């Protein structure tokens, strides 16, 4: 597609793109920024567009991807990692020993319930709690992925039911 035709097609879609950007962002200023960023990216990547394909779909995909990338970046920027030393016990107003005793009791009760489960439920759940991913558990136990997921789900449901009094 020639540059003039490409630019003309892009200009003719500005109103539609602005409406789509507003649906994504729900903010007029952010929608305008998204439209501008999409137009710039489309112009920069004009040579990647294959003639006689869906131009509108190509532009909408660019806009959606920019929106998703910006959203993910915003989430990453909002994540705060506390790198301070664990000195939060210094100003704790409650008795730590009571809490740790209660926690130890709860943990023993959880272990008792989990150990009472049949082996086909206990083993996948123990592996899951240890940090294995569903796919890894399925591969190690030679089970279908859905079976592993359902067994872990049922074990969690059983734990919640049996431990509802501890909440």
C-alpha cells in the first residue's frame, strides 16, 4: 500500500479508533493518548502491513496491544516491594507466643486432615503446596492435567469445610 493511501485509511478511522480507545480506557484524555500512540505506531510500522489484508483489524490489534502493555506496566509500577528488615515485631502490641501457639495448633489440625485423605488426593496437594505447578505434578504422577487440578480443588474444598471453625 502506498504511503498516501495508508495515511488516508488511518485518518478515515480516527473517529472509530477514538471510540474504541474510550471503551478501553473510560477516560477521555487517556483515550486521546492511546489514539495518538496507536497512530504513531501504525505509521512507524507501515512496512509491516501486508496489502489486501484487514487494515481495520490490524489497527485495532495495535491499539488493543498498546492498551494491554500500558495496563501491565501500570500494574508493575504500582507493585511495592518492602525491602526493609523484618523488624515489625518490635512494636507489636500483642503477645507473640499466644499467636504462634494458635498457629501451631491450626497447622497440626490441617496436617491431620490432609494426612487423613486418600493418597491420590494427598500426594498432588502436598506437591502443589510445596510449589510444584499443575503441569509438573501431572508429569511426575503420570496423570492428566485436569485430574490433578480437580484433585487439588477437591482437597482445598475439603480443607475449607473441615477448618471452617478456625476462621
